[in-house]
C-alpha cells in the first residue's frame, strides 16, 4: 500500500443512550482486491485476552457506493474481497457497544464518552506502519461546544480540547492515546518546559490547587531519576467514581480510575509567597514557578493512594512504554505474549511509585515506611508466595494473575507486590555492597540508555545482566533466590543497613495491615482459623480458605455461609469475636450452609501467624547508616548535575 494518504477513522458517539459508538474506517487506496481486518484481543499494559471484537455489533463495507463482500474468518478477523484496486476508497462502517467503565476498554452514555483505540479501531493487516487520521465528532444534535475532548493524540486541525481531526504516526500510535469526551475539569503544569495536564471527569469537590502543587513534584522526581523527559506533552485522564481504582499507561498519557473521596478535600489552604502562585488561563489551572511554596500537611490515606497511582503510571512512561520487553516489541495483539520480566516492569515500577512520594517531599519518611510495611504484609499473608516464583508469576500473568479465583491466595504471588520487594532488596543490596557508590537508580538509567532511548527490546535476562554490569557485583545468587525460588526475601538485614528495624507479628484483626511504629511492643497472638470473608457483605460468607489452616482442615470452603459459632448467630461483624470467645477449650462448633444444605463441623483455632509487618526508625543508627538512609531517600533533583533536570530547571510546586 502506498503511504500517500493516511487511513481515516471517523468516530461518532452516535447512540449514547444505547452506549454505541459508530466507527467508519476509510481506506483511500486499497491497491489490492482482498484486504484483511482485525481487532486486537488485548490492550498493552493489561495482560489478559479480552476479545474486544465481541463488542462489535454490526459491520458492513462498501466501495464507490456498492457493497463489498465481507467474510468473518475467526473471532476477531474479517476479509474484504472483490475490491477494485484502483477505484474509490473502501469504507468499513461498524458499531461498537461501550458500557465498561474501566481504564482498558470503552464507555459511553449521555454524560461522557471514553475509549481506548484497541476497543474501537480495526487494524488493516499489512498497513500497520501507515499513518492514520482520526476524526472525532460530537453526539448527533449536540452543540459542539457542550462537550470537550481530551486526548494526547497530535492535533491535525482540531481545536485545543475540541472535536475535529487528529493524527497518528501508525496503528500502534493510534491505539496508544485514549480519548475522553464530555464535561470535565482540568489542571495544567509544566515540568522541564513540557506541558502536562490532568482532566477530571465525574462529580467531585476536590481541591485542585493542592493537586496542582503535589503532582508536578512527583513527575519532576521521576524525570530527574532518568535524566531526561522524552516527551513533548503528557496527559492524565482521570475518571472519578464512588468506588474504584486502576490505571493504565500510555506513551504520552495515562488513564486513571479513582474513588472521588481519594482526591484532596477542599478545606486545605496554605499561604503562598510572592514567588508562588497559581495562574488561571486558557489551558486550565496553570502551575507556574513555585519554589518557595510551604510544604502542606501530609496527604490523607486516600489521597496518598491516588498520588501513588499517578506516580506508578507516570514512571511507566519510561519503564514499559519505552524500556520494554523484547517479546512485546516483536509480537502483536492477537494472542498472549509471555515474558518472565513483569517482575521488573511492574514490580520495579511499584517500588519507585511510593519511593518517589517521599523523595519528592509529598509524604514524610514515616508515611513511606507505613506503605512499605503494608506491602510486606500483603505478600506475607498469601501462602501462594511459597508455591509460585515471581518469574513464574510474570510468565503466567495471562491465565493466573489476571484470572484469579477463590484459591488464588494459595496458588500465586503478585509480580507487582513481590516484584516491588525484589526491587527494594536489589537496591539496598547494591547500596550496601558498593558502599553507596551504586544503586538501583543507576541500573534504571543504564536500562534507559541501552534500551529505552534507542528503542531496543529488553531480553529475558538483560535486566539481571545490566544490574551486574552497573554494580560490578556478582548478583547471580541474588537473582536465583529472588526470581527463581519461592524463598521469602530476607528483608530485615537489608533494611537495617538504612537504619530501619523490621519485625513480623500476628495481626490484631482482619483490618490490621501493620505500619510504622515508634517501638516494637509485645502482641499476643489471637485465635484464628484461616479464612477471609467476602468483602462488603453483612453475612459471614467465606471468600478464601487459606492452605493448611484450621478452617481447611475442618472442611470449610470458599462460598460457605457461616451462620453460627459455638451456638451463637454469626455475621461478618462478629464472627472473629465469636471465634476468639469460644477458643481455648478445644474445638468449636461451626454451623454453615454450603449452597442450600446445612452442615456442622468442628474447628480447632490456632494462634494467628506472624504475617503482619511493623517497621521502625532506628534512632541509634550509626552515622554511616544514617548517611546511607539519606542517600536512599534523597531526591534525584538534589543529586542532578548539570543538565536538563537540574532543580532550577524544573518548574513545579
């Protein structure tokens, strides 16, 4: 096919009340009598076959006003035949159902529209490298100025934040820019002169001023770590809901789904110096140079979670979108692509997302230790960590991590969570063994230099090789233990090298996730039978039965409804208390329903395991240990030498 004219995709939210987008694909010069079209089966960054073609409601094609034969070859592929190669453009018209409000799909109603290209755009096979144009239209009958458009796609005639024409370099570029249309708020700021925006869809009463001060500091921290910001624009697309959480990375943007209550409350206020101000303008609320801004109060737990999500997806700008597995670069979106490297691309990102919050000064060290303790507790509480290695977790993400059932805690380990702890262990090991001369930061910069900047795919063992080369250490034993065995990570000695004490203790309750404490106190183990209830239910219905624990040995199973413990009526609110009250005098009677059948069993509680992490700051650490801790937590901006990311070049709050 010639490259003279781009493929044209026209998208109209034609029937918002029915949640249907209409898409017209125009192929200007087919040049062949037969063409093949396909819809992606998955979206990059979310490793599960989603079969987006299932939402395609109707499809038809024509050329020069005449119908074209269209044959479906498999679940996601169609063939056009009988084309006149040198005649008029071919138009393929189809309708897509969009009623899934997630960051990985498409959603449309009378209030807004959102889509990822993988949900809407057919790929013309053989024309993947051809440039594309996208024409976005408002809903029929709607005033064009009523809804706005937010996307990181390059404009090609469309007004800023408006409907009209956009362009993409090729099909991969086209599907890597999600689109939001509707009524939304937005904030704007710059890092290194690069414009950044966040759009916020959904009802809220958030303090956007606070967000405009905190978010740029996090972005600047990541940019300084890598030494360059390889973009000319960036957009955070945020959808607020009553209860939700998730994110998906793209090269020039990210999609975020968040609880509306997680954004900062509007009661926050602070005094600004004369050199610090917010400026409202045509691009929304604009953060300008604010180096003298007084540090605000510590973020709430919810706001901290939201900032961590923003931090995670922004770090992906480098790690996974540009430093990416070779397997992803070489294969397509029609089937699973397996790699053992997700521990690095998601796990390392998960390590740096919270670390950037403390390095940038958005949270303090104690808040960071609380986040770290909770992460350690999450890993320790799942027996699956003793069955599956983190490399296996990465490889099997498609069928196990993304398709979790009631036995998942017993069968798998998260490459996000254990991958983050592996990154922590690697960082602290390198810092200690090189006496502070090298760190994981240096490894990330080397990966960027060797793979990210030139656009070369990362091989399955390249992260391990680069870490060894950068540090000058033999890390083969470290990686053999952390990646390819199910041994627990020995984190306590490593944390002690930066003056942090660690212990594992029994949990006080099901909601006790550990945290940062002033001192370690003796906590007696509570009676426990090894179950987790289904969340947000008034009934005591079992969600998970943990391996080799009393409930499993007594024959209780996921889905069972506990109605009585020791003859007393049970509920989600009191079942733990009933078990604790009845424990100590031998087995306790439990009555439960399995389906509609009542049964009784005897359960012998045992002490709750020591699986809850507490961390504490060692105030008596030596000067050398304190120095190592300061270096670990120091902002990359403070360490930046001459170059584009020197602190005086980053204009943030």
